C-alpha cells in the first residue's frame, strides 16, 4: 500500500496527527444513553428505525473524528518528478567576480561606460531566459569559488544569482577553483545531454602542473566542453596577438588559452572587446547543436485536506440533525 502511494506521489505533511484516529473508536464503543426512570422496557417491541439511527449516529461520529485526524495530517497527491526530453545541454556558467570585472572594456571609447560585469550579467540573463531546455547552474569565483545555483531546470535560481552580482566584484582571479567546482556538479549524474562549461572571465591565471593535470582529468572524466568568453579590459592583452615564447610567462591569459587548447576536449574562445561582442559570443553558443536532453520537472502537489474537512463537517451536521430527533423525555399515553 505504501509503495502504491509513493508511486502515485501521495503523502502526508504531518503524519503524527494520525494518532487521533484512536479517538474514532470512542463513538463505536462507548454507550452514552440517557437513563429513564422506568424499571424495564424489555416487553416493548424493537424499533428498527431507532436501531438504524443509533448505528448511523455512531458511525457518523467515528467518521467525523477520523476525517478530522486525516485532514490535520495534511494529505496530498501528485508530487512527482516528470521525465521530459528536449534539446539542449547541461551548462555550468562559471562567472568571474574579481575586482577587475568592474572595469570597462578595451574599446570603451567607442561604446558607453558599461562595466564588464554589468554587460556579462545583462547578456547572461538573456541567455538563461532563452526558450531552450538546457539544464543550467552557476558558479562565481574570485579568490574562492561559490556555488550560486546548482545544476538543474530552475532558471529563476540562476537569474537570482545573476542579480546578486550587482554588488560588484572583489578579490583575485582563481580560475582553476571555479572550474573545478563547476565540473564537480557533473559527478554522478547520468550523461543525458551535452555537457558544457561556460567560462566568463577577463583574466588568466598561472596554473601549476598538479592543478593542470587535475583539471584535465576532470574534463575528460565528465566529458565536458569548454567555452571561454574572454572579456578584454582596456589594458588587457589580446588573445589574437600571440606573444613571443620567452614572454609567455608575462601573459597569464595566453598561458591559460594554451592550456585550454591542450586539454583534449572541445574548446572555443570568444574574445569580447565590447558589450556587443559579448552578445554575439553568447548568441553563437546558444545556437550550438546538442544531443537530446532528459530532465525531470517537479509536478505541483494537490492538497486534499479540504476534502476531509468537508467530510468531517458533513458528519458533524448529520450528528446535529440526529440529535434533534433524540427523545429527551418519555410521556405516558
């Protein structure tokens, strides 16, 4: 029975109230007839109508108590996880929250003074609202990574996390930690769609050999692609212009780009020098063709308490009506 209820999505919010069901036995077992000053009524014929009224009285009282106990326990049905299939990807957004994200773009003289963080937030909000059936999650990072929204179908959670970035960034650019936390959220999940890491950052980082090997192993184990939207600052270097080999250590952005190229997974970089370039980069990513995605959507539960409250009220009304028919006093004919 319990397995049937579970499969039907039925349950109780406060099952402790079911202990009151024991009180439903009181009307069935306790006799509360009024005593009349007559020595015996055994010689009187049985009144079938009165016997049936008494049975209805008792069962109506028991049902009223039982229905009230069930109503207080909060019954519901319909809480299920519905499996759906669409086209899209499992996308973890990794957003840079370092202090440099508050700066303007490289060609800010040609555009308004919108900061890189404001432009990234605005475009990512549009990206999340698109009518695709992606599973989305978000990690922000500066000195340390923070899970802003877990991977799932709740787009409002991701939008709320993006709105929270209005507070401004601080700290340094710990790219490896942000990527590691994002990849961890693919762990143990069935591969039901293309997996992608969307890195939105304006800077690079020097990664030691151990960190490089760890990230490479995580990318291969999770089968995730990597897309880097590089927001170039006014004083930032361009990925398009490769420096001399001996000067590579002075350009962490190029070092990071070269490392991503060596991962052995699908990787693409978008260098954005203006808010418009950010829009074009994310529009390109949004058009990527992905394999079918299976995802689960929670169905809203239906509260059934009102049915039992109504049943208890009807039983109480029946008891009151029967009470009006009760003989209060015998009179001699």
